[in-house]
């Protein structure tokens, strides 16, 4: 009997390994990735199979169908391109992004830069307090601290005056969010997606396919997108990180509907409930001569690797300059090649990263990539005035992208992200001034990997092995 059970378990184990190997071969994005998984699964199946279950997937097949059904609004949004025509030169600059995310470039938008937590939260609170119809709030991280309580108080007050409120948070990013916090919101009538009770990753161990978006939409008229989560940390109150450098945007105009569409898609995928008819899709007041822009949602439900192609397209569009601020730098081969190519073309290529780490493996792995891009002329600046968490791309003198996507493989393929992409010389000038101030709080990296401390010299190449999931 024991022998029979042993044989049966062996057959089952071989079958599980075979299934994982087959899936790795047919679904891996690159031959190198497929070969790596196959070797790992065959050489150490007891470690390889659990690793593949947690880290080996980069597409959500069922999200595509939910998206198709929730995008019945695509027709009206496409017609907005005719109602709010973009500047033609600006649209040409954004054409690759328009085709990539299949949303139209539109004109008449207002875009306000919000630097750091105090400015961002103040603007968000003002919008929430002025809400008349509904509020859609989405955050990777919500913490039950003073800032989290401030949001809760305002959302509950909005419900009390008849405003509908929907909230999405991520199960990993908000791990530890107290039940009492959620209960208080629900008792007030606020609709909240509990990751444990909806479709999608439910366990903290399922670290792929995280919803990393950070957005707020009020009445379909005002939107917010950027790097700020909901926590005191973003006000610089963390005892270790201190000053927290981040950037958000307040937007108005037709692109608010595009931002809202991403929220509707996420809600629909998780619940099968379509909020479309409950929301407003016309922008209201549109600025005369406003900015030309679009919203670029991206994630593992996309047919293409939208996140990776977004960065490659932005870098490839540079004629004279590309400055990127990202807290994490774990790129793929295509992004590395795009950065090197831009530098070789003579562009002023700068990468702004934090000098201190909040995720040590990710911080460590970045050192394994620096030498290659520095050799081509890319300048790497390490921010020293606290922790830098902003996600900003500045291309030439007219193209700006700000949102939640980092320059790493997790944002490229494994997370749901959102970037606002704007073609406007005035905004580009404002962002240049902001980033120049950040560069003044940074130092230029001049040491190669072999000149780094021993723990970095040894750890960086090892951490790089985990690059596909960092």
C-alpha cells in the first residue's frame, strides 16, 4: 500500500511539474525566461513549482473578457476626440501611446502639478468636500493612521450628504488595514472592494497582478493620478525615511473620463458589476486652449506588454532629452536598449533614483544595470533628501508622463498601473523646474559596481536573477 501511494504521489508530482514546464514554455515572454523556468522546475521542483505558482504568470486571461464588456463606453469616449479635438502637433507626439492603450488623444484638459503629500492631500480633500454626486477612490495602500482617518471622515461626510462612494484597495499594499476601519466605512454606506471576496488575487502570497493604481475621480469632472498612497508616510512622517518626495496630478477635462474608465474596468472585473450607468462621462467645463493629453492604463490584462512598451515608446520619442524619476530601476532588455540608444543619439538622458532603499532587493538589483547605461552616457542621480517615490517622465520640451508606473518589470507586466501623458510645453517647463530641484538634492553616481561595497558587489548580480518579479 505504501509503495502504491508512493508511486501515485510520484506520478502526481511529475504531472504537476510537467504542467508547469508546459505553461512556462508556451507563455513565457522570452526564450531566456522560458529556459530559466524550465531549468529551475526540473532541477529543483520542490522549490521551482511553488515559485512558479507565485511568480511565473504575467497575464490575466479572464480580465480581457471583463474589459471587453465594460468598454461599451469606448464609442462615446472615442467621439470625445471629435468634440474636444487635440492640437495636431501634440497628437502626433502622443500617437504611439494612443495606439498602445487604444484611447484617443483629446484637447481641452487642465493639468495641475501637485508636489508632495501636503499639496496632494489638500487638493484631494477639497475635491471630496465639493463632491455632489459620487466619488471613486483607488489606492494601492491605505493605512489606518491620521491621513487614513482624514480620508475616512471626509468620505463618510460625503455619504451623509447623499454622495455615492466607491473604494478599491489592494490586498498586499493595504495588508494589515484594520477591520474596524473598513467596517466604519461600510456602515456609512460606502461600497468597498474586499480583495478576499472578489475575483483576482486574494492571498498576500499572490504577489503578482497587484492593483498599483492611485486615483481619485469626483463627479466625473475632477481626477487625480500619481504616486501618493494614503498614509502619513507620504507626509514625511515615517521615522526611517523622513521626507517623502512624490508627485501627483490634478486633472480636469475629457481625460477624466478615461481615468474613470480604468476604475470601472477594475470594479467590473472584480465584481461583474458595471458602474457605467451610475457615472458621468461628459467633462463639464472644458478649458479653452487646454492641454492635449490621454490616460494610459496598463496591466497584465492587456494583449501587449503595455507597461514595457509605454516606457520604450517614451524613451524612443526623445530627440534631445529624456529625464526619468523612478524609485525602482529593474528594467528589461528593451528598456535598457532604449535608454542606451537615446544616449548614443546624443540625448540628455538622466535617471533619478533614491539613494536609500525601501525594498532592499529591488534597490540592490538596480546596481547590476547601472554600469551598462552609464557606459553609453546615461547619468544616474541618487536622491538624498529622504526617499523619492515619484514616477515622472520628461521627454524633450513638450512631453510629460506622471502616474503610478515604475521603471521595473513589476510595473511593466505584473501590476495594474496608470500614467497621464501630456504634450504641453508649459507643463514640461514646470516639470523641468521640479526635477531640477530634485537633481540639486542628489549626487551623480560615478562609481562602477566593482567599486561599490562588498555586499553590493556580491548582492547585485544575485538580486538581478529575481529581476522578472522585482
